[in-house]
C-alpha cells in the first residue's frame, strides 16, 4: 500500500473532528479535496475507513487500525522536523486535554509541578468537550485527557481497545447562589426553592438543559442567562441574576460574593473526573505529567 503523509493527516483530522466538513475547515481544504484524499486512501487500503452518516463520520475497525499506526508515524515525522530545526525539547512534548470547566482549577498547578519535575519536557494543553477529547485520544493528537463522567458512568466511547481510565475525583454537585440571597442561609437548599430560582446555564443541547442547571428538578427550570464560561456564570450569580450548579473542583475559584450550598432533597448528584489514555506503554514524560495532574487535583479544596 502507498499513501502520502497528507492523506494520513486528513484521516486523523476526520477521526478527531468527527466529520469531513470539520476536517476540511481545520486543514484549510475544500470538502471535495478531503473526500478525494480519503477515496485514494481507502482504495490503497482496499477497505472502507469511515462509516459516513448524516451526523458525521466514524472510523471502521480497519480505519481505527490504520489510524493508530498513522498517528505514530506522523508524530515521528513531526518530531524529526522539530529536531532538524533545533526546537525539540530534550524530554520531548506531552499533549494533554482537559474538559472546559476544570482547566482553570488544575492546569496552572499541574504545569507548575511538571516544570519542577521535568523542566526538559514541553507540555501542550487544550480544552474541549469530553467527546472531542476522547476522539483526540483515539486520533493520537493527545497523550492524556482529563474527562468528565455522569452516573451511571458509561465508557466514554464504544471503540476498541477500551481507553484506560483512572478516577481522579468523585464528588457531589453543588449550587452557587448570591452571597446575600435568602437561599441556603444554613448551607443547604431544597428542590422547591431551586425550582422557582432563575438559572444561569450553559447553552441548551438536544435532550437536556445546559450545564449549570440542577439535573433533578421536577419541572422545567427558569433559565435567565446562558453562557459557556464559568467565570461569567459566577459573575452573574454574584451580581444577583441567578443561581448555577458548581462542580466541587471549582470551590477555590468562587468569589466572596457567591455562597455555595448543598442540595438536601433527592438522591445526591455526583460527577467523576477521569484521566483517560490509550492502552499500552507510555513514556516517562507522560507518566510524570499524569502524576502531576493527580497531585494538583489532590491539592484542591473540596467540601
């Protein structure tokens, strides 16, 4: 089989982004050019590499096999190029992704710990959704990913081999209210009060309300404001424009103008923070970064 590095990069981009259209946009190609690259690659491989669906494209078993080897080859090529130009750090580069809300809580301390432990290693970070980070692990563009999980805690995807998962943190979801609010004066709040409260949430997604709304409300919530940014959520709460849920790992970032309360009615709502990676051998640098992530999370002030 013969193929170009360009075709392999297109393969990786489609797998990571989940569609031909998104890959074309990220790579600066037309969609027809991406489709042609895949047609040539599938002809050379002698088998389909993607299942095309209306919602995007997913790897076939053959595509996943080729991707694992292609990603390793592309990484070697990228390292060779950096080494030729004298910009490859002595200990190499480690790439880690984190889901959006946890980045501010753990990345600064993780990078500080890693700099002390491995100053020879260059750490590259990115934020994204759990689904996007999982695809990036599969595509080989991330070495580690910090992802979130909700009960009943299913695997982040159904591909083989299963990702290796390590529970970094498990805790109860909390609610942030204005410091001068009548809600939760004793540190707790019930569902009746939450039902009538105005919520500051993330954008609505199909089938569920955006992140920031208590998931066990008996009726449709009153949503006053929507924003993806957690700092914006907390700022709106502090100004008295609503309430929002708060993961336990963000407690250290809560301003004095916001009070955090526990919900005492209904079953506890829990969330997990997981460290995910592909199975197999890992480098010392990746192992060291994983240890720094664990130490940073262990040092968080939790309820």
